[in-house]
C-alpha cells in the first residue's frame, strides 16, 4: 500500500523529496554521519487516517537534538 492509498497524498505533497535533498546537501558539505532512512511499511500501531510513518517512528527529541547539533 503506498502513501496515496494511506492518506491520498503523492510525492509532491509529502516531505520525502525535501528530506532526500537535505541529505544530499549535508553529504555535499562533507557530513559523513548523515543517514537517509526510507520507509515503505506502516508503523506498528498505525490507525487509519493517522500518519503511517516518518515523524511518528523516530525519537523526536533525539532527531531535534541532532538537527541542532548539525546546524
């Protein structure tokens, strides 16, 4: 099941392209620690109408701390 079936959205309306671009930008400036993790399945406790992945499967505090550290 793809993102369109999950939430009626396509790649132009989600952040996948932006995140891949951010990853590429960090790599181009020499960041060897950045990792792009892609998902294709829903998270374990997915409920219809909720977000099936991305921000809901990461440790939010850890991610924000990482963003701030890399700025």
